[in-house]
C-alpha cells in the first residue's frame, strides 16, 4: 500500500472531514457592504502585466513595491530581470495601476513589464511574465493585454489553471476587436469589456459570455507617462476597475478563491431589471497595438 498522505487528495478520499473543508468566509449573505465595505486593499498585492508602471506618478501614490522586465533574447530565451526604477515605456501600465490604486489606496503594486515603447510585445514574454507573477504569489493580476496566437493557447490555458488553483485572480480585458484572444476567453479568468457610465463602482454582469463583466472604460481620466494625465477609452481601462473591486473583496475576505470572487461580483453587479444597456465600448482613439502574438486591449 502507498504511504498515507497528510492531506488526502479529493479524488481518492471522501469529503468527510468537516474541519478540513471549513471556509474562512461565508457567502450566505452577499451585498456590497459585506463584500468590500470599509476595505482599502491592505494586504493585497496586484501584478500589472503591461508596459511598466511609473512608480513616481502622483496617481500611483507610491504603492509600487517591485518591478521586473521580461525580454526575449535573440536565442529565444526568456529572461526576467529586476527593474528598480519602475519605468513605464508607454504609459499604459501606469494608467491601469492608477485606476486600481484610486479604488484601493493601500494595495501593493508589482509591475511586470512585457510590452515595449510601441506597446507591442512577444507572446512568450507575456506568458513568462504571467507565470512569474503567479509564482510570486500575487492575489490579483491585471491583464489589459491579450494574445491572439493559437500556438500559445495551451500555455495560457495551463497558466490560467495554475492561477486558479493558487488563488490568483486573473482579470483580463477583452480584445477591442471581436477576435479570439487569450487568456480572457478562459472560464477561470474574469473577462472585462467597457461601459460608458462614469462611475468606477458601477459594473455589470453579462450572463452571455465570453465577456462576463462590464466596467467603466469610456472617457476615463487616467495616469500617463512622465507624470501626466489623459482621458482615454478602451477595455484596457475597464479591466482595472474590476481588478480594483476584486482587490477590495480579497482585502476584506482573505483566502477567497477566484470562483468565490467571481460569484461575489455576479451577486453585487448593477444589472437593472429589463433591457440591458449597450455597454461595449467603441474605442477609436485609444492607443492600441497588435503584433503576431500580443496586443493591448
């Protein structure tokens, strides 16, 4: 007989031990006050996988605690290097960080730079950056970018599963154009598109995925490169609004699984009774970039 396991696997042992299955938080009464009332993001680390984060930007409020840059060498090796200065080559990642910090002022931000000054990047760098963030143990990762590469589908699928079972919530912007992109289409990921109502706390659940949630993403005042601010539109800026809410939820209820977090978002969404508004953003002026493997959303 094989040696006894200290923690028997679920598929080989019955769910008989109540103590092992006890949960820290009950989901029996779910409203916004229970979900995130009084939360500040304290105790939560969010990875911004993007073009970098400008740590000195006023809207980031000094919440950047670590930065790394991911690059692909000429030999196709992927290298993750510390980046102490916290630079943003474009402004896109700083925008996402500023939105999240604005909603969760005590959050800690980790920047994973995978996009260059042209807002383009290699899919392999994106995947490696996501893997690094999951291994680091961040509770939330904001992905305002996507890959259209079918060859990377299995890699992102595996990473999404890995994040799910490690309790890292992936919040991913849907592509601004109606084409399949990853990892936003995976069921374990919280996928986001934009609506036009100027309220960071207003969001919608879509009962007909693939895109599951709508957050504010039209004419959003955002942080930008070199300490500046602009107004921009796109799913890229809707995703960090949802990531900010996720940060508040996880801050108030440590230990929740991604499944539970998504359930809480669904239960607290603003969906009105009756016809649903047309919430998908049309972003003609938002900076976008495409490459054979990776694009912003």
